C-alpha cells in the first residue's frame, strides 16, 4: 500500500512549504499532486507520470534558461523524489527515497537559514532514520542516537573551530529576482516593466548603532548617469573613487552599520551618506562624490561595516556633460518643457507635483508597458522608476544636472536584536540633483504615494492589492503575534550571526586566546583521525561481540528491572536460586509464567513465541 509512505510525504510537503520561495510553481504543483495520490492510495500509470515529470523538467529550462544551477538542482531533485514515491515500491526505490530526502533537506539548508528549518531538519532526520531501520527489519533505539552523538559532536567541534574556513563563502540564495517580481536591478530598464508582484525575498540584514528615522532609511547601491531618454544605465564615470587607508575613526554624528548580505551583490549597499566601508581587514575611504562602490568580481563579500552620516551634504563643484544629456527629439523636448514650467529646483518640483495631481497620475504595481517617456505621460500610471526617470529628465532639460540612484528604501526593524531586514519589496529608485554644488535627494514617489515612503516597501506591499490600497478590514491579527515573530526573528539572527562570524579570522583570534598555533593542529590531525577511527572501531566490535554472546540480554535486563519493582530481586542471585525462589507457592504467578517463557526461549530448543511478543509481556508486568 502506498499509504505507508505518509511520513515521507509529510516531510516532503513541509519541505516544499519552507522552500516555496526557491521551488517553482510546477515543482510545488507536482509535489502536491503526488502527495494527494499517495495519501489516497491511488496508483498512476507509468506513462502519465513520466509525461508530467518531463513537463515539469522542461519548465525549469523555460524559467532559468540553464540546467547547471543550485536552484535548478534543488527543483530537479524534489521532482525526482516525488516521481520515486509514486512508482511501484522496490528495494532500490526505498533506498533512493530515503537518501534523496536526506539530500534535498540538506541542500535546502543552503537556501533557508532559520532556526525553524534547523528544527525541521533534525525532526525529519530522526523520522527518516527510524523508518529506514524498520524497513531493514531492525529496531531503532533513541539510545543509539545518543551514543552516535557522543562520537560525532567532538569531531564536529574540531572541524568547526579548528579546520580553516573560507574567508568569503559563496551564498547559495537566489541571486536575482525572478521576472515579474519586485527586486533590485543594477540598471533601470523601465520599458521592460509591465506588471510586478510582491517579493519578500531577503536581501540583507543590518545592525545600526542607533535606531533610524523612517526618512533616513535610504540604502544606496548603484548610481546611474546615462539615459536613452527613458531607461538608465551605469557608466564608467559612475564608479566611486575609493582608496585604501590604514585606519578609520567614526565621527560622533555618524551611524555605524554591520551588513549581512543574503544574495550575490555587485555593489556595497550602504546607508546614505557613507564615508568609510570596512570588509575583512580592508578600509575603503570614499572620495565624497557618492557614486557606485563596486565589489571585486573575484571576491563576494557577505559581511562588512559602514560609517554613514544621514544628514551629510554631498558636495561636488562640477560634473561632466553626461549629467545633462537627454537623447530626445526636439518635439518631445518642447512638449516636456511646456508641460512643466519653471526654472529653479523649487519651481520645477512644484510644477511636477501639480501636474501629477491635476492629471491624476497613480502609483501602480500593474502600470502596463510604457516603452517611452511619451507613453508614460499618456498612460499616467507607474512605479518609482517611472517617476524618477521623468523627474530627472525634466530637470536636465532645465539645465540642472541629475542622476538616478537605485537601491532600497525602508526595512523592517527588529527591536529585540536591533537590526533592520531589507527585502526585495524595499527596492527603490530616486533622483539626485546638483544644485549650488550640492547633490540633493528628490524622491518623486513620495509625491504620488506618500505611504510608500512613510511605511517602507515591505509594509507598503502588505497594504497593496492590484496597485490600489486594500480596504481596512475588521479582522486583524493580535499585536502579540507580530511581537512573537520579532522575538523568534532575533534568535534566527543571533544564531546565524554567530555561525557566520566564526570565519578564518575568528578562528585565528580563538587560537591566539589559548596560545595555540594552527601548524601544531595540522601536525596532530592525522594522529587525531587515526585515534578516532581506532576507538570507534573498538567500540563497534565490542558491542557486536556482546550482542552475539547474548541475543536475549536486553530482555533479561528488562525482566530483572520489572521484577525489582514487584518486590523480587533476581539480579543478585544465581539462575538456580531464582528458579527456586519463583517456585515457592506464594510467589508471583505472572512473574513465574514470564520467567518460564524467557528461560525456554533463551536456553531451550523447544522455546515458543517470539522476542517481540515476550518483550511486550515483560513491559506489561
């Protein structure tokens, strides 16, 4: 019966739920369909299964465009496990299901990093091991697991704290947002946007030296100065002129930040306005013009520190002609200048706001495709990138140098652990204009959707549905639910912060504290490995010999224990004395009956019954 696979099916379903951000919709559908068929005890035709599986595999190529990728591999393995569970059960299938589930659960820990997943991993491992023991006809004991941990934990401690770790481990989380989802992109390609969906994928966590005001939550990433008249790209001159310095001190007004990046990042995300970036043992002092700070292509930095002053002024005396270039036709330029009168920065911002209100422009997640500036002015619906691009182009046509900044605005604050969590929903684009030698930040999104700036991207998405605000509902979760989420969130943060901070440099500091040298440890590694293997081999051989000497030893131990509870101590007397003691007319009859069966099963050829049945009787004593 397929129903006996319910444990494996339940583990698979929970795994799919926890990894729903990584697994594709075809994978989730295939897993749900397979689970329903297995639990209902319905067998399927082999050709039907294979056709569905091929369709699911083909969807991976359509979505990712490649087959060698961690995300593709996780989806592929999950579908293979579903296919195996649906097939006719053989010994080989049982082995593949067992080891396949262990493989995908282990691989899932590279994508889902939370204490909840650690708990799921541990419980699933125990359930799978117990089921596999039963399949092999052996009895699973919790004591065996405890003994194994006694051997494994010291070895794990040695590997974790003493064996050198990579300085910059490569993150396996999704590196980019999927098409059609909100997310950060280095370039601003507005003409390709038609509609976007919410995306709660985490991008980075940052601990700040003090709580920030909502108006300060601008995390800059990339600076863009080139435009084709609507879309924007980074140019070589947009790169920040950073230089290495030997030391760095923090000013009193600056905010210190410790970043933990979840995805591959081409740039250093920083709180506006950054002055110094520290990663590893390097210090980068920024030149002051606040452009893009790229990471090295051969070194993915996951943890770094930044000193920023949110109230600082970005000064620059002059800029190149590319900050005024607008490749539009004369007709389009004349129409834009006519729509937005004014010369100074205040007059132009007022003119832009009035036009948006008068013409009823809206902020929408489904604005439709506006491939040109003219199309956007006609459609009157867009995202932050639409309004930022229009504002920057209008200012350039009026002779004011501008550039776009892509990054994030907002973030969820965890008061228990003092960190901000920034998700893809917080991705944002704003404008910087050069006025009197100073770069001023302008956020046109705040003119159209002030709630987006007041709440932040993630909180704003929770109140948005189809591009319009959700109506207030009378059904609200109690306040303690949100508090509980934050409380659990702090333990996830603290656990993985400690886990990731134990890198090569932390190991060196730990060894220096105990006056140890790593070269000493390397000379001892072969001796430690050999000693461990010899000790474990001796333990296994001794245990095996004991089991071979007395296959009923556990039953006798349990029987003596039950007899003591009934007032009869048999463990301290001989077998003959025990026989005489139980033969007394006033002795315990039930105890005597079990004794006879246990002796017959252990020492006589005519013993009847099985060890399992006798064990049940002993436990009922």
